[in-house]
């Protein structure tokens, strides 16, 4: 795909953003439908990614519409891997909190990340833009205010710890969102951010994570620049394997003498070597993405006549993948997901029906296409009984693989 100008950066405002990856016209990934007809008829919009040659931020390009309804809240996790990951992070952060520390979670969903802090006696508050999730969290005992923390508004510097767990990617204006986070810190306070690394897209081929709800695809390079404009210095950074690659970051006030530790330089060096902000570095991925639809469709067709295929998981990345590859309910009539809110509904564009995992146990498919492929080991463990009965597992990414 030839490089094309794509407008100004949503962080540094430089007119240095170039489109590097085009996924065609796609429905809003999280808009599950109540009928197959509604799913197939879901509106489609351009979905393309650009990179800023100035600050390195990877982001939806200027020709991709910013859709106000394209957002997904972070409700209760149904993955043991994710729950253990979050519990470990909470324990790590609590080690440096004062007694009865004040903790704010921006984009707190149903309050899961705050519960360990509250149980330890800390004062917690969630900000959540989704009113239903905010009510759910408050009813469960985690005080939550309906507020979009990615939008400029009154911020009182009173929190010892501010959490931003996979929320900055949803900000229409990344610089405004960082301003809110910085303005919420009390003297001596810490900011803790976890984000899905853009390196996972560039080096791992995770194009399925791209969707209209994710306005930005963060790197430590881009985040460090944005934090620096608002008086914060990244002190720690650590890459982890969840979701195919995330980075955990802590930052403190530059004026208070914050200095980066060694892990920060290592992550920055890896990003620089990959060339996140260089359009040329993205061309191999763009070429690989063009080949992905044929490769996945050929793999499914090669299973043979009469082979029954079902999916596992109904994440937004699954919707992106199916629509990118032109797969519909004809190829994938059903996919199982542990979230009751998704069961009985249909993936937009594809029209695939979401069922409960118990349905797969009662009516086993011959092959399972794993749409939540970053949770590979957990999925294989959850579906061990199916595997013992002869069901095979097709992992579409990072490398197409059929596992017996």
C-alpha cells in the first residue's frame, strides 16, 4: 500500500502522520446485533492506521471516522489469565502506597482492578463513562462516578495513585487525556498505565486488535513524550505477554526529581529498533495483511468437506479478523464466549452467533477457530475435554497453526 498523508497527530499535533495499514471498511467491532440480518447489515466505516513520524504515536488515520458510539467498557473479566494479571499488578502497586492511600481508576469499568485496593483499606474511586458499568461497580461496593476521564474537565490533585488500565487507547485526544491524569495526582503521587504495545501489531502481526474503539496504539516512545509535556517522567516500564504484548508503566512528577530506571531505556531501544514511527517499517506488515484473508480462508477450506467449524471467543479483535478475511456465518456459524451479555447475539458484519461454551461441549465441532488466540494455553486448558474427543484448534495469529 503506498504511503499517504493522514492528517495531524492526536497527541503532538504535528502534521506528520502517514497511513501505513488499511483494513478496509469494517463495522464497529463491539456492536453485537440481536439478529443475523441486523449483524449482516451493520454499517461499515473506513478502518486504517497511521503513524506519526514526529512522536511515534500509532493511531487511526485522519480519514477513519471518530465514532462516538465506538467504545467498549471493561466489564468483569471472564479469563483467569486476565484476572491473575490484574491481581498481580494491584499487589505490586500497593507495596508503595501509604496507609489509606487515595486511588483513582480512570476508565474503571465494573471496578475489578480497584477491589483489592479497597479490601486493603485504601480509599478508592472509579471514573467510568459507561453508566451501566458505573452502576454495577457502585452496587458491588466500589464507588464509581459517571465520567469520561479521557476528556478535559475539572481535575483535583488529590490522589496518591492514578490508574489508567487500557483506557488511553480510547481517547479521541490523547494529550487531553494525559492532562487529566497528570492533574489528578497529589504531590508525591504516581501514575500507573498499562497499554497494549504497538510493537505487537508491527512485529507480531496483531492487526486484529485494530478497531474503531481504539483511537491510539501506544508505545512507550509516544507515551513518554505526551507525559513529558505535562510534567511527568516515566520511572519504570516492563513488557509482559498478556494480550499478545502489553507494557506496564509508572510515572511521577519531573519537578519532584523523578528519574527513569533501566527497564525504560530497554523498552525505548526496542521500539526505536523496530521503527514504529517510520512508514517504511510498516510495509512488510501491510503486505502480510493483504495475504492473511486468503491464507485463513484456504486453511478453512483445506479442512475438507463436512468438517464442522466453530469459534471460541467473541472479542472485538475477532470481529475485526472475520471482517478483514470476509468470513461469515457460512464459514463460522457460531462462536462460544463466557460472557452472558454476548451470548445469543451476533457478530457485526459476519453474522456469527455467540453461544455459551456449554453448547460446544454438547455439540462438539471438528475444529475450533480460536478468536481469543493470545489466551492460547488457557483456551486449550478450558477445552481439554473437546480436544480429548478429537476436536482440533486453529490459531489464526501470530502464525496460522492447526493444533491437534
